[in-house]
C-alpha cells in the first residue's frame, strides 16, 4: 500500500466531493427531459428500479475498488487482473471525451452570467428588425429566449454541414471555464404520467444511462476519489448517501422544471389565442370583445361558411393553438437550462438578481462535475511513474486542460452545438454500458467475489450482505447485457441517425439526417473507447508471451 498517497482530510470531504461530482447539470436538464419524454411520473418506475439494481450497487463497487486498490482506474483494474488495464484506459478516454464537451456548458453559463447584469435582460424581448419597423422575424416566430439562445449565443448554422466560424465571445468564455477548472485542480485532490411507456425498452435504457451519467459510473472518477480514502472508510454508507442525495436533487429539479413547463406552455397557448382573436377581429371588423376564447371555434366556423373567400385569404395566418402541443415541445434538450428557465426568470421581480444567482449555480454545478471528470484523467497519469518522472503534476494538469480546451473550440463554431449533441449522445452511452459490465464481471469472476468480500471485511470490519453479492454477481450484469442488446437493436432498427437542426425561417427545430462523415465520427467515438478493452488484453498477452519467449531462450 502506498503510504505516501495523499488522503482526504475527513470522510465528509470525500462525500462532498462525490456529491459535487454526481449532482450536476444532468440533474437540472437531462432528468426532467427524460421524464417528459417517457411518460412523466411513470419514468420514475424504471429510474428507481435501475437505481436499486444498477446505480447504488455499482457505485459501491467502484468506491470499494478505488479504496482497496488505492490507485486510479488504470492501475486499479491492472491490479485486479493484468488483462484488464484496457478497462481503465477506456474510462480515461470516455472521461476525456466528456471533459472536452462538458466544459462548453460552463462556457455558456459564463456567457449568460455576464449578460445577466443588463437591464432589461437581453433575452426578455425581441430586438427590432433592420428597418426598425417591427421585431426581428426569426425572434417573433420563435420566442425571445429561443432567439437569444440559438442566434445570439450559438449563432447556430442551419445544418451540421455548414461549420461556420468560431464565435470568439464563446471561445473566450470556454478559455475562462478551463482556466477556472485548472486553478481548482492545481493544488490536487486533497483540496477539492403515460404508463404504457414502461413497456418501451428505450425508457429503461435511458433510465439506466441517466443513472450511469448522473452518478458518474464507468468514468473512473469515483475510483480516483476513493483511492484517496483511508482503507477503513465506510464506502457502503457513502455510496447510499450519494445516491439518495443525487436522485433527490433530480426529482426536485423535475418538480421545478415541470412547473416552469406548465407556465411557459400556458403563456404561449394564451398568447397564440389572443393573436388569432386580434387577427380575426381586425380582418372581419368585429366588435371589440365579441370574439373570446370560449366562442372562438364557433365564430371561426361561422366566418368560414359566411365569408369563404375572405376567410381563405386569412386562413394561412391563423395559427393552430394547442396547449397539448405546447407542453410536448416545452423541453429543448441541452438548451433547456438556457431557454425554459430563462423564460421564467425574465418575468420575475428583480430578474437580474435571479438570473445572476441561477447561472452562478449552474456554473458551480458544472465546475463540480468537471473536477471529477478531470480527476478521472489526471489520477492515472500522475500515478504513472513513467509520466510523473518527466512532468510535475501541475504540468500534466495544464497539458490536459490545454488540449481539451483547444479541441473544445470546435463546439464554439456555428455548427458547434450539433457536434456537442453528437458527443453528448454517443461518446459515452454505449461505452459506459460495456465498461461497467466488465467491471462487475471482473470483480466477481476474475478477482473473485469471496476474495473481494474478504478484502472489504478486512478494511471496514463489516461483512458483505446478500444484496450486494446478488447484484454484483448476477442481477446487474444480466440487466446491463439486456440493455446492451436493446441499445444495439434499437439503432439497427432505427436506420439512419438523425439530429435536430435550427431553421431560422420557421423559428423552430427540424429533423435532418446526419451526413456520412458525421456517422463515421460517431462510430469512431464509440470504437475509440470500447476497443481499448480488447486491445489492452491483447497487448498484455503479447508482452507476456514475448517475455516468456525471452526467458525460455535464455534458459
């Protein structure tokens, strides 16, 4: 055991670090997004099941492995079995991909935070058009918050094929975000309602991946954090505490988000009805107050039959107002935190104050998660005697941040948000399933569950109960295999992968097919991490075989 390894000052500091890493932006926007997509409250059923049979057991497993081996992900899995060094490498690769694009969210938070000091808030109203005779057409067709996000923040291109230029304001925010992360890690770890959706395999797959993403399973960050624990630390209790706090935060964020969804959808629906009423009143010279929401459909039918020619001229301008459709389109994916929440903030009293507080909170959530992501990369690198003998820890940290920031500039281009979605959707989902599956199988069947149980009892003084052994040895791996099969079959059946592109002329998102080169990059993202596992085993076999051959020739 490495006695010189730095330790957390107290177990509470370790717990807070895990909570800071686990509770992040995914709790604020991804969990509410999945809830709305897969039946609202019914999504809690697969989520709780996955939390019970996947999340908590595998979180405990990773914390126990890190605490027992006292190394980063690469060294920990190499210690368990030399042929598993590729598992640690795969975790580092996935964490590197995540760090490259995740810090862009912090850049967006900085951008909005800086603009939150303006009065009025810049997303509270549409700008005037070039002739200053009315509002900007794109903004009127969308909304002021959507316009500020897609046009002023992202300056998004109409498709992924049109890359556009780097947005220098966002690029500066990204550099600032990486500088903040570097300063934080510089001193090291010791200082840091549709029930039928239950039958939909995608709901269960997304519930599992949300658990993996939110708790940070498979990235190596938890192993890195736990490697700085005292061997006697009660990691079982901490795994349960972190899981409960993380899930409670997600549910609380969903309650807030759905309240805002309802407010935004109702406001948009009523605004749509008022525009239709005003249009018909002016077009047919109706008496003010005659046309109301209650008699709108009846009057529309009468006007269509009594004045067919005139009504046909006006008809293209009449919007189809639907509260249900407004509720269904309330979620905006990665832009949720920057569209829906800002919609509510702009109508509050002292809106600048609430905006500053909100985006400062987002920034703190994002930085906390980034510290965990970078720890997953840096701990194996600094543990390596070869690398650490040539470069000090500060230089290694600086190089990782510099390279990640340089590559991350791609996400500040006009098509950057489309590439952000590619990384967010494909860089980690499938690899995480494979990594966590191999981790569970390695502990139970290569290292040996009885041996690992003895190690835990020697460290903590507590025997491993039947629940953990059943989950690790059977239930969790079998469920991951099922999800893995569902995941692959779903994309085979789906066919060409698609993405949501912003159409400025319509002021809304439209669905487009990914071009061939984007599909190739998606395949490369998945393969570059997953292939580390078999290639690592193959490399170990070749090295051992060569050494055995040299020994035999000498003899």
